[in-house]
């Protein structure tokens, strides 16, 4: 069989397996006959990364509570609670959920010339159903798909082991089709005699919880005011009648954790809680980040690595010095996707200065971080051009999204979604010009 026949057969298999309801509402992407290859060394590192990030999130959770109790500096909790409603802060501190952590961990990894950097960690990630479908489909012709045909299904089943409700808000409606796909697959492959209820996708806005139910929260916490029935859900959780995953802890979903990780006063805390090995490994992967706190510094102090005395000096940086990302930290509609991100070197000087001033002015209600920008390395990957009907190569930059599931106190890698965006794109995310593909173990790197 020729290479052309093989790639044609693969594309036929991919197209014929595509759900008629779609996977992302009103979203398109480029399809490839090939999974994205990951060499053994990188794959081994990715498998270990999941546990490092679990330990990191556990340490973040503990640090917040120690700050609340006065056993760590009060400014930590003050930063993390900024802009959040009092009722949600109080709920997140409830004793019965103190140790609850997300069961799904998905970092966004940018592949660089030197390895990878972690752009951020998403506790309510999209792409679970999409990656499950990609893995299942590509496994029909490729035996090396990371996670195999059913890894993502098995991982998500561990989050809702006895069935349950996947509550999706209108804000997150783009992801409804993929979650309906995964719920349907779980229902098809499960023994209902051994579980209490099927998996189902429900609208969060009018959701009425049932006692004993486990609810998967597919909505961001800033979205709560747009969910009229949320009070009933919170009451049911407070009374112990339902389980909610991931936990209602807005402080855990802040991007500012990367800035806190690099703060010198917390260095020994991280070193102790993570262990020396994990601490060093995460230093190599987490980009240096700063909180744009407008609080004046003493006259003899400077902001580390930038060597400036106040943030308004950063507003005067030259374009060369502005290889820095501005990111809204979290509790905002701008805090997810790529909505609240700007690269300083891409902005006119006046716009950069305006954004710095806005970040400083809104810090108390909507904190912003500054993060060192790492440019992705170039890789070549083939895709099917829908206009010409031909297979073409693309030179692009790669974001890897490994999906980790915390199962029986172990962290398991169940799939890796690769997004290959055109080389001229600075922010790597799903778009109509990008290739989305599962990842496979390979003896060789992609080039």
C-alpha cells in the first residue's frame, strides 16, 4: 500500500468517525492523517509531570489555608481573594472541603528549543471529549497513541465513577458537544447494575441537584452570577447531599500562583513542600512571573530580574525589553482562553503603557500578572487542506495539553492533545488555522 493510500484511508476513517453533532460548537480546525510524535524522553517527563503538578496544587491549597490561619503571611490570601464575592470566599474555606483538589489537571505546555514551559494550569479544561474522540479514532490505525483508545474515557469515569451530572453553563457552551459525546460513550460502555445513575449533560443555569449525585462543574466561578439556580447547588453541597468536582475554590484557579511560586519570601515554603527535586524541576518549567501590585517599594528595593523600582518604569520599556506577557489572573471572563493576554512587544508603546496603567488601577479587584514570554520552537506537521483536497506540510509552533486524572491517589496521563498553530501566531490555541491531533509515542522527534 502506498503512502498516499494510507493517508487517504486515515482521512476517510477520521471523517467517517466524526460525530454529526460536532465536538466544539461553531469551531473548526485542520485535520491531519498523523498523530503528533513525542519521543520517549519527553513522554517519560510528561508522565512524571502530572505528579509534580498534583503536589504543586496540594501545596498551593495548603499555603492559602495557612495564610488564612495566620501561619503564613496574610498578603497571600489577600491577593488570592481579591475581587471575589464574600460568600464564595467563605464557601471555599469550609472545613469539609479543605483538602479537596481538582481530579483533572491539564497544563498548557509550549514546546521550545530547550524543552517546554508551562503557560498555565487549567482545572476546568476543555478538550476532554475532543481528545477522547481523537484518541479513539486514531487508535484504529495507530497503536502508539498516548492513552490508547479508551484512556480519556477511563480517566473521566474516575471523576464520576457512578455516573453523574455534567453541568455546563452558557458561557462554556462551546464545549457542550464534546461532553455530550463523552457522556454517551460512557453510557454505552457501562454496567448500570453497578452504578446509581447514567452520565448526562445538563444546563447549569436551571440545574436542580439530586441527593447523592456527583456533579462535574463545567463552568468558571466568575460565571456564578449568571447561574440562577446555583444557590440550591451550593446549599446541597454545604449540607453534604451532593459532591462537586472540581471543588468550588476560586483561589486555586488563579494564574498568580506562578508569581507566588517565584516570590523570594515563599522560596523555602515551596522547597519544603515540593521537595528539592520537584522544586528544581518546576523552576525549569514555570516561566518567571510577577504580580503587578502597585504598592510602593522602599527606596532601596527593586523588582527582581527587571531591576526597576516601580511598575511605571516597565511602562517605558523599549519594544526589545517587552518580551513579556500581560495576563488577567483568573476571576474574570478575560481569565480563560486567550481573552486577557497581551504580548508587550506586539503592542504599540502607547497601548502597552495604557495596559500597565489599567492593570495597576484595577489590581485590588482584578489582579494581573506579568510573565516572561517563551517563543515556541518550529515543527513541521502534515494536514489536509480542505480547499485543495491535498495533504500539505505546515511549519508551526506547538502547544501540548496532557490530561492527567487523579485516580485512587495516583496521577495518570490519559492523553495528550497537540495544537500546531501557524508559525506567525504568538498565542497557541485552538483556531480554524491550527491542526488539532492526538499525540503518539515515537522513536524520533517531530522536526
